[in-house]
C-alpha cells in the first residue's frame, strides 16, 4: 500500500496529464540489474474491440529505466482510472493503475499493479471489488472470475494474466476484462496494468546451417486415374 | 482437328479404329474419367469440355470465378512473358482454394483449388512482387498466369531443383537438376498439324492409368494443344508419357503430347509437381 501511495504521490505532483521520463541517466542505480537482459515494456490501460483505446501510458526499454505517468484516463465512460504509472528497463517492467472504475461490470480497485522481473510475474490488487465482491489481493496466475454485466449477460474477468509471448517473453496483465457492451455490438476487451519482460528467444545459431532449401518439393505419388491427353 | 474429336468419339463408340484416332483410343484407355470421380472444378462426364470455364465450386471470396484446372479457361489471366526462362525452383501448394488475381491486389480472375486431377496442386512461382506470387496456371489459354497472396493461410512453399527442357526442333528432352543436365533423350513431339505448344509450363499431375499400355505413368502438363480444343474426351491437355514403339522417338508424330522412352519416364516420374517445363519452338 505504501508503494502505491508513493506512486500516487508521484503522479499527483505531475502538472500535466502526461509526463514522460525516459532518460536512462535518471534511472536509480538500484534499479539496474547487472545481469538483466532483454526488453522490458509496460502500459497502464488499453482496450480493443468496439471502443478501442491505445495503450496509455506505454514505455519500453532495453537498457536503463524509462518511466511514464498519466494523471487520469477518462476518455470513455466505461473505464476510468487515475495515476497510471509505468516503468521499464532491461529485464524488468511494472505498471500501476489507481482508482480504477469500470461501471458496466461493477468493477473498482484502489490499485492494480503488475510486475515482471527476470521472466517472472506477479499482480497485486488493492481494494478490488467486482459487483461488491472483494477480489484476492495476490491472485494466482490466470485467475478467472465470472462477472455479470447488467442487461448483457455473463462475461469473465482474468486476474494476473500471465502469457508467454511468441518471442518467448512473459506478459503479465493485472486485469483483463471481456466487456460486452450490448447484445449486438462487438465486445471490447479492457486490459489494465500490463508489464512484459524477459529475453526474446535468440535466433538459431549458425553453427549447424541447414542446406538450402529447407523445404524440398516432394516427389509425386501417382494418382490412379485416367485422363485422355493429346497423345 | 477439333471437329475431328467429335468424330473420334463416335468412332470409339462404334469400335472402328481410324488411324488418326488410334492414339486417342490407346491413351483413351488411360482416359475417360469414371463418373463420380471428377474432382473439384471438373465438368461431369458428357458435358462440354474444351474452351469452357470449369465451375468454381470452391470460392474463397465469393467471386464467381472459374476454378483454375486443366478443364477451365481463365479469360482474364495475364499471359506469361518469360517463355523460356528458368526460375529459382520455388513452387507453392494451397491447402484450400485461393483467389487468383490479374495483378497484385487486383481483380479476382480465378480460384486455384487445392487439388488437380485428384493430386495436390503445385504450381511454379515465376515472379514475386512484395507479398504477391505470380504463378503459372494449368488452364487455358496457354501461358495463363495469376497472382496469389503469399500470406494465404496454409500456402505451402517448396523448392524443386529440376527443370525439364524440350527442344521441338531437335525432338529431344533434357532433364536438369540444379541447372546441370542429368538426362537427355530423343522424344516424339507434336506433328505438323498438331504441334506441341511452345512456352513455359509445368508438371501438373502424375497419373497411373488403369491400363499400363501405352504408358504406366502419364504426366499431364499445365498446357494444352493449340489446335485441338478437345481430344479423346479430354480438354486437349498436353502430357509427358511413355510409348511402347521406340521407332517414334525423334519424330514429330504426336497430337501434341511428348512421348518419352521408358527410362526417361522413370526419371521424370520422380520430378516434383510444379517443376518447370520449358518448351522451345
């Protein structure tokens, strides 16, 4: 909680809506890990589907720490949040979103924090409620909670979603909510507090190069069939 | 000669073998699709053949375009310009019917089905433009090509090291592997009135006819006789196949097909489908 408050305080000091601090020179030495490798990336909130929202704030880094903060996100009426704070450096990423409110699903949270460090992920929820029901503060990876959206039907909320990307990195998303906005409109998926880290799988070493080409066309198998041809 | 085919079928029905129709009947022993065996895009037995677009039973984009088979005509297909040029050997196989366009991102003129004559469709890539591949089509008119998207799901690519060159003047066939000749044979080519069509085509299918004579294997190409709209009930497809009488090799006596010696047929029957066949005139 103290961690969240510190971030909230940091965000509260920001005069503008969005302030980016991306200079590695400003990174705290303690945040450097001498062995950490690979790209870290994080974003605070995004939505895809009927009402898309580009990831904000979003940051990535392959070296020193890069941070971005957004004081408030309320461009749509179905998801609002304050004090979105993201950080990324080589091998590490974190994202924190405070005062989350998703009215259609009755979802609120004091804070949602996702961290990814050295290829391992975690999510922490503070005062998170869905339809008046309190959610676990440290949910296990990929915890699915059914959610009833009034007038539309049942949908699902995934907590601490941990997904291995195609390149081998780990993506940790604090909350992912499939949000049916109506019975006829296309769904939206809202993702809150996401952090990705780890080293992308290296390309195959060239020590044992395959002879070109990799795919040799196959010899045909005759088909038992007749075709009158111009003999 | 096109009208001769109607006559030939009548002759066949009557059982009287006119000399001109003898080859039809011999290979007609290889011919005559059984009802119910017709693959996608083929007309049913007894329907009109040559010069007609095959039905497009499998239309991936809902466009009323013909399925590009040996039975079809694709009117809007751009003509192959590289008549004698070898390629790098790239061949592609669609796992489902794919749209064929007249240019990259252009108009759909046909669909390329996953099968030809009961076997897998493999066509050679003769040009690349960004994410598009220009391929040779097995349909009329001869030298028909079309563009397919390289991003087509399930599109398999492979490489064939072989090229077949047929010299009509010398009446010879050369098999090249990685551009080096690995076999050369005297062959029989089309006669003066029914010449083998020159141009760039490909090995379209490998068939094992019910009757082993005159040839245990028939390798239909993606080209057709230019003078016979139909032949023996088929669409006038030109093929590589064997011939029991060795006296024909080195002569221009066929109805468009290329008759090859037994050892040539054995080598050619292992060449991947889609392999280029360059026929010079």
